[in-house]
C-alpha cells in the first residue's frame, strides 16, 4: 500500500477508535494496540512529511510555545446561569417559565453542573479552527493550542452518519477527574512542586499554559453541552443538538436526560446530589434547560443569563475541624478581616485550611475562640465558612477572640463607622492597603498589567518604589532590574506591559480605581451612562447617580466620597498626565431603543419589574423610577398609581404591556 493511502487509512482508523473510546465508552482494542497504530502513523509522517495532515492526532501538541494569549470575541455571548439555591427556587423557576410561555407541561434537558472551566470550540467545515475560554462572556482568551492536546476533542468532526455544518460553535466544560487529580498532585509533590488546590484550579491552570507541551501532560477531559453560532444546520430542540454532537464525535455527559415539569426536576436534582460523591468528577449542582428552541427564543435572555435555564445548587458539604489560630488580614480598603487557620480538612474535592470569620460581630454572635471545634462548610462550594461552634468539645481556659485596636501591619489605630460591622485601618499609607490597591489596579479585569504580580508588588512597595497606583507608570527599567530574580528581559517585558496598559477603557479604569462597591458590572453601567467621559463622571452629583438604573444610594455615596478626596483626584490626573488614555466610547448604533427612557408603573403580567427593565436595557434603553419631560414611555400595568397622572400632565406617552411587548419585539404601535 502506498504511504499516502496508509496514512489516510490510519487517520480514519484512529479517529474511529477515539470515537468508540470517548463517545461510545466501548473500546474494541487495547491501549497497547492503539499505541502501535499511533506510532505507525507517526513513523510514516516522519518518513513522508509531504503527507502530514494538520488534523492528524500526532499534531495535537504544537512545537512552539506562544508568547501571550490573544483575545477572541464570542459571536454569541457565553451567558452565565441564574442559580436556584433550594427546591423552592427550582419550583419558582418552573412556575415563572410556564407562566411566560403560557404552557404546561414543560420539557427540560437535565444535566450535571460540572465544576470545571467553560470553553468554546469553533469548527469550520468540520475542522477545529479555534478554541477559547469563556472570559467575561463576551471576550475570551485564545487557547486553541492547549485544547488541541485534549484527546477527547476531535480535530475533525465525524461525517459518517451526519455531515457537520459549515460553522458550529460548541460550548463545553473542561475538567479533571478525581483520581487523575490525585495522581497529578502526587507527581507534583515528587517533583517538589506545589500541589493544586482542587481539580478545577488544576484544569484552569493547565489551559492557561503558554506551552502546550505542559498542557499535554495534564489529564484533561471535556463534556460538551451547548451551542453558540451555527451556520448550515438548524435544530428544533436541544436534545437533537446533543445527539448530533455525539454523532460528530464530541463528548456529551451520559447523565443528561429529559425531565418533564418540576416534579421530575426535583427528583433528578435530589438523585444527582445523592450520587455526587460517587461520580468520577466534581459537580456542584444540576442544570435544567428548556428543550424546545422556539420556546427558548420566546423566553429570551437577561443581560447576563438566559431565562430558559437555571442551575440548581447543591447544599454545601460540611465537616468538623479545629481552629488553630485566628489572623487578621488587611484589605486594600483598610478592612480588617479575621481569618481562622484550621486543622486541614477535605471537603467536596478541596483541602480546607482557612475560613473567613467576616467581622467581630460574627465572631461574637457565634462565640468563636481559638481552639474551638467547629462545623464548617463550603458555601456554594466556593468559600469555606464556619457554621457553628461545637461547644461540648471546647477546651478549658479559652477566651473569645477580639480584633486588635491597632492595625496588625502598620500599628495605626483601627476604627469602625457607626452602624457598620467592619473595622478598618485608618492609615491610607498602610503598606498592605497600598499593595492591595496596586494589585487590584493591575488585575486582569482592570488595567491588565501582565507580569505585575503579588510578589513583585510586595518588593516594589517595601523598597518604596511604588506608593500608589499612579506610580506604576513612573517605573523605570533599571529600578526593576535590581529586584530579586528580575533580569533585563523580565524588566523590559514588564515596562512594555505597563505601556500597553495605558490604552484602556472607562469601565476598566474606573473598576481599577477600587471604589467600594463598584465592581465590573457597575463600572460598565457607568461607562454606558456617562458615554465614557471620565471628567463628567468625576463631577457628577449623588442625585444624578441615584437616577441611574442599577446604581443605588450606597454605591452613589461611595462614589461621591471617593471623588471628594483630593488625593484620589490627583492620582487620577497623574495617571492621565503619564499617558493613560481612555478609549472613546462606542455607542451601539444598532440598539433599536437607544437612549430612550422607560418608566414602569403597576403590576405587569408577563414580566417582573426587574425583568422588564433588563429587556429594554439590552436594547439600548434606559429606565427611571421617576417621570420627567425626557421620559419616552410610561408602561402601565394593573393597579397603576399616581405616575399616570404625572405622565398625562407632561404629555408623556402611556402604553399598555401589550404595546410594550410590540416595541421590544421591534413592531410598530398603531
């Protein structure tokens, strides 16, 4: 047989065996026989490189590490799921969905909620061309080179039973099985490397390697569960889509099944929670999605999550351990947070060594002492917390813990505002606060200064080369070269990264300032309202801030207090003077309701008030709680109040819920 033909045959044979192994879970040859086929293909490709195929399984690991991650924009946003924390909230989701669709019974696709890392795979004409992380849901990181190392991901989709579409975006979860994770950590300990905290961290860290050769040594798996953009194929239901994925050779979780109505939803959720510890991989809940795609379209999405799906969270797993010590940590806003050091305990896939005690009021309420035996849980399977003290096991001669009156870092007096639970260090020059503020400003979702990590910030602050966020832009290469383990090339790369970070957006810069209660989402709301104009934002009033949908009184107060401090204004001005440029705001000119203002009054039948506001916000409109001459529409539900009279006086159009639906569906009102 000619080499070209044998290579082609081997490609099909190996793809078929991968399909049997990863999809059907029914291998027909041993691992040794598979390796013989693989080595034969590898040998033939070396002897006849002119026949080497980019989709060959021998080409999963690229030869050259990349320098940095490129960004990828998702054609269809990768939304997160709303959570149902208990059985009542799952039933409420069903009732709300049934009411919106005016339909009973409803059919859902139920699946385990894997505790891994969300990714997107893009196939064109059946070939894998791109893979990326979820990122912020709109933009992710290009990790194609690492995803190709996962053998369960086909480089070319199968065509035997069903031809793949011209373009398909497939979403999935990359994870590491429990036993594989334990073996991975054993190897790391033998190599004197720090073990991973849990399987999710191990999977995430593996996918963010610049060198795919490193990723290829990690035991990564994947299950696919959702679509993005599809060109060249249509599906009526999610079940049909999942069946197509299996046919094309993409792994789908075998525990996925159809359930009808909330009785079966609850039954599936309970059964899965009972099975979670017996499964070979970590899960933290169940997911329920409307099966019918037409129904999904009718339900639509909120700004950050679809209305046609919900994640049912499991109860936090609990265990008992002993508090060995209590330390007080200082945050970037000066907050003094007590943290308990525990006898290490293994809970739901993680060895827990610390737990937050929140504040002094929490310590007093639970009567926590060093030496106590306590019941702890991972709330939402993320943050360990102490549920209660088991006082029957309390040793003699223990005393309740008190947060010290002096900051443990700088010894400055601590204080607590009236009505507040948090004690704070009053020294804005406290080294720990400075480090925290700089770390936050340089973080991924703020200025994204690659290379300016915690250890480097610690050194620079301690050697008084950094004293505030604006001093980052005054750093010189020679200052960095004198740091421990910092060479000329590392210094040069960091200076380049700092220079690159100067071109940023309003939302990133404002988030990076570290204003209390102003997170990524709030920063984007502010960017949209002020159209990226930093000067107007700084000069705004508390009253105006409170009119912005999503900005309450607490956030407005924090913003005004931040800008009333002239040292903060000076820092912002120094950043701008040293070359920080806020990109011009690009308004979405295709938003059909751009800049229109809606006011809602009374009770709506098909939406909650918040859902209606989210719908118009997604279409570019604004909402307000009060009527003015600038108001475009007042949406009147049942039991409307005095706002109707005010609207009539100001000649503001008053519309019904039906008319509102026609507007958001882009239909004209007669």
